[in-house]
C-alpha cells in the first residue's frame, strides 16, 4: 500500500476513534448529570441531606472532573478512578457500618488504605519515572 494512502487511512481511523471517544464521553456526561439530578431531587423530596448524600455528590463531581480532563487532555490520569473508588468505599462504610461485622469493616478500611497507597505509588511513578512524549504521528497527534 502506498505511503500516502496508508497515512490518509490512519488519519481517518484516528479521527473516527476520536469521534467515538467524544460520543462516549458525551453519553457518560449526560448520564452523570442525570444521576446527580436524581440524587438532588431525592434529597429535596426527603427534606434532608445526609453525609452519604454528600459523598454520593462528590462521586458525581469526580466523574464530571474525570470527564472534563478527558475532554481537555484526551487522556485520563489513572489516579482519578482511584479517587472515585476511595470516596465510594467511604460512602459504603458510612452507610453500611452498623450492619457489618468487625472483620468486614476492617477489610473495607484496609481497602481504602490500599487504594490510598496506590494513589501515592502512581503519583510517585509519574513524578520520578515520567513517560517520554511519543511521536504524535504514531498516535493521531495525542499524547498517551
């Protein structure tokens, strides 16, 4: 296959993938906003706001931030899902602790600790062992 045709096909493929990524991000954004709206409506109907409600709203905010970072940078820091998992575990501990036995509570606390350590390890790796920028021609003009 001639080099010019191959290059054109690759560029079209990259554009198609980018378009699909943005369509997926738009779906995630709309679903996140809908879920947050439902949570706010539920709090309004109940006439009160609990710590669990606030933690759930923080999860939605993290999802929105993650979506925004992906829109701007075209890539996602691996720490973002870890942050969401930490907040989700904290929410679960807040809601379910009275119904859990001591070992389950300890295990979930250990999970939060492990996730927190994972954030530190990933952050350390990004600072001390950064990725080299890759050739934009090889990845559609985006950095990985």
